[in-house]
C-alpha cells in the first residue's frame, strides 16, 4: 500500500522515556501506544540542539546547527532556504500547521504551509489562540499556558477548563482541518503542541492522573563531576531551590500534560479513521528536545545529557514493517525521509540528514550556543563524545543515562569521535550568523524580531488589560521579568 497523507505530531520538551512506547509502564499514553504498534521506534534519536528555536529550524531546514547558524533561542541564522514544508505544499499537498512553531524571524507567517492556526507560548498580536481567548468567556485569563517567571517550574492547575485549554485547541483545530479536507487530495498536517513545556499546567481534573509519588529523578553519585555539562541557571539546589518532593510533584504534572496531549492525538487519529484516511497516512511523532526533570539535580534543557538531548521519534508507515531501531537519527532526517517516501525531488546536498527508511547513520550531531559558550556532541549507536568550549573539557559516555565520564585522552574510540567532532566544529557558521533581513524559510522582509528567553518570561501584549482588572487603590506588578533570579 502506497501512503498518501502525512501527519507530523510534535511535542515540546517531551522526554522519550515519559511515553508508553519507550517502556514507561506508568505513563498513560494509549493513543501513542496505538500509533507505535507496528511503527518504527527509534531508541537513539538525538535532537540537533537541546533548545526550541535551533532544533525546530534544523527540522525545517534538514540541516545541523553548524550550518543553519542558529544555536540558541535567538533570531540569528545563516539559512535562507524555503524549508521542506513548502516543498510538500508545492508538490500538491493540502498543508496545514496547527500550534507552536517558534521560528523567531517570522512567528506568524505561513512557513511554507498552505494555512496555519498559530499558538505560540505568550500572548501576542496576530496569535490565533490569543484572539480565541480574547473573544471567549475566558478573556480574563492572561497566562493561558500557566504563569511563568517565578512559577516557571511550579506545577499548577490551568486557569482554563479542558475545553478551552491550549492543548485542546490544538486538537480541535487539527480535527476540524481533517473533517473539512478532501480525502482524495494528499494531506499534510502538522499538529505542534506546546506541552509538556513548562509551566506544567494541565486542566482539571487531568492534574489528578498521577497523584501517587513517581520515581525519584536520576541523581548518580557522580553528579558533581557532570555539572559542567549542565547550565547553572536551572540548578535545583543553587537557583531553583526545589526539594525532592517538589520535583516529584512537578513530574506528576509533567506526566499529566503528556497524557492530555495524548488524548488530543487520539482525537486526531480518530478523525483520520472516520474520514477513511488513517490507513493511508504516514504518522511521525517527535519532540524538539527533552527535559532533565530533576535528573542530576537540574531542571530544563540546554544539555547534551540524554535527559534533555534524547527525543522520541516514532514513525508509522502504512504497509511497512516497524520495530525497534537503535541506529542514531536526528530531526534533520525528517525532510529527506518524507520527501523520498512521497517521491518529491530534492537536492541531497541541501540536507545533512538522510532517508532513514533506506539508510542508517553511523553518527549524528548536536550543538548548543556558539563561540566561547558552545557545546558540541557527536553521538553513535552506543556512545557519545561531548566537548564544552566554555570549560575546555570533553566527556565520553557509553551508557544511557550517563553516569561516569569515561573520557581518556588517546583512547582509540575517543580519538575517532574527536576527529569527527573537530571537523564538525570547524564548519560552524553560528559565529557569523546574522539577523535575517530578507525572506527566509517562509519569513517576511521587515518583520520585527521578538526576543525570547528569560527577559520575556511573561507576556507583554495584554498587560494593559490585565492591569485594568485590579481596582483603584491597588497596584499590580507588571514589570517584565528580567531573569535576575536565573543569573
């Protein structure tokens, strides 16, 4: 059977080991379990960058960070291609993207899709979900993805009911697109969920799915020796001051966010089945990166340790046998794999990835930051080598999760990987990357770049409305959080 349609489901900050298909018996992910039945489950999937913006650009471009020029949540890029979304649209697919894309040079442009329903993390002019909330009975909810800043890693019940929750909205718009599509025309739908990105704020009563205390985070005795691989801004002891109880409670809500997303995935696949399209649809479930979630006494991403660097990668191709795969794969492989599968012509030189249905990598690469702050990784099937330029220090691991740094100068395997990593670092364009001032990846000339990161932890779009909710005689603190607590 030749597949006809494409469904990409993307989750933000989702660990592979938080899902049933990856062996988590505590997880409640029946929809993903069903997709995984007969799918290829990649156990060695590695993000090209353990932070949102560069990982997502690498997905669009099919190129590693050292080539796109973007290595952090900022607008610096060298990449000026169209991206593979537009290639599928031009090939005749009825294409639609629902949800978060996080392409900072043009947050609300089409990015090569025929249509978009936008939902970025913070309230903003032009954001479709923001407009939905403003025109709903819930217009007085301002932090619709949960309160950030000082509550960023504090688990919280959503101020919105399930039917208006951002995750539900993604499901609703995705189902509507399928219901209104022509099943005879090739469909390409990308449903991109913000959750389980923090704050962990599932709607009630989903917050009660995991009220028993979950397993403790992975904190080996060797954790102090690995701290150079972890950004200090999210250290649980020195900065966030989270106890073991705090992080276990956060894990409960994290898992609840995953389950509520899984419920929406089930609604989307049910819509395909009702339309008679499910058996003709290639389904890919991926994440941009993971989340340390208390491992190594740390929260967040931005590390090459597997808690944040390993991602789920589940590929279901109708008529093709699946199973577990242990060869390394990356988000850069999505473009050439799907284009090859559907017979869309492309120049292999445009992509760093390969068609993983007909070939395998020996190694894949990851990068965070550039210049003096850069951290690079090369990962093979059973081991990995990391270099932190900030600390001028290497780490070598042949286990997952990582426990002991086994780096030893002169070792045959280490030297082999070091040669590969040196060559990769030598081609890093991030240091010369520039802010885009022309159309790039579907962007638009003249668009104002909006900064990301700690300096914009809370929304700035609806502050006047929010302040107006406080009666005269009282004063609300509407200052933007500048990250003082995270320095």
